[in-house]
C-alpha cells in the first residue's frame, strides 16, 4: 500500500477539512475502505465528504448495510459491521455497487470482508489518540 497522507486531527473541524481535501482525489468509480474501531470517526469523515457535495442527510448505514445519497455526485455508503457472511453482501448486489463507475463507494469496516473489496481502492485508517484527537492515514492500494 502506498502512503498518501497522514494527519493528526485535533477536532471534528480538522477531520472535516481533511475530508474536503479528499474531494479532488476520490472520483466517480473510486472505492474507499475505512478502517478503525467504533467512534474513531469513520462515519463523521463520510458525512463531511458528503456535506461538501451538498448532501446533508447522510447517516451511519450500520443497520441498513448500505445507504445511497445523490448530490453533486452519487455516493454509496456501506458498513460491514453487522454482516455475518459474504452471502449477505452478494444478495444485495454488492458488486453492482462497486462496479458502478458513476458512484463513489465508501465502506466502513471493509477490513471485516476484505476478500470482496477491489484491489484498486483507497484505504483510510482511523485511530483515537485522545478524546478529540485522531490519527488518520490515507493509503492507495493496487
Ligand atoms: N477529531 C475528530 N474527528 C472526528 N470525530 C471526532 C473527533 N473528535 C471527536 N470526534 C467524535 O467522535 C465520534 C466519531 O463517531 P463516528 O464517526 O460515528 O465513528 P465510527 O463511524 O468510526 O464508529 C463522533 O461523536 C465525533 O463527534
Ligand atoms: Mg460508523
């Protein structure tokens, strides 16, 4: 994996700024895997990215598995946290989503079922250092 950027975020505002910076890098067809424990800021990052595209109704898809938003760009937002086996993903047409070249796909907890992810993807890891302090690292794979 190629390291693109690592930041220490001291606030929600700084995480949102980083998400804004990623707008030019994540294009239609991009898949972004988000890795990190609960509460590290994966959903917050996606929400901030979506806000920048004029999408203000994004939310955690942990119960729905996938949410879809339509703003300046089409976004698919997955969360694998509650998935027990890959069949559940295949049943909802996971590959149709990630092969949709018109959409940007975010996948929280993608590391739980890495075998279904495309080799060519961005990976962002989130670590909590303190109450409001996060280490966020962006990589490019494949
Ligand atoms: N620097 C920061 N960056 C992002 N979120 C932060 C930061 N500091 C505190 N938080 C808080 O951490 C929580 C992250 O929650 P969430 O994005 O739902 O996490 P996850 O999706 O990883 O489980 C939010 O309540 C957010 O307000
Ligand atoms: Mg989340």
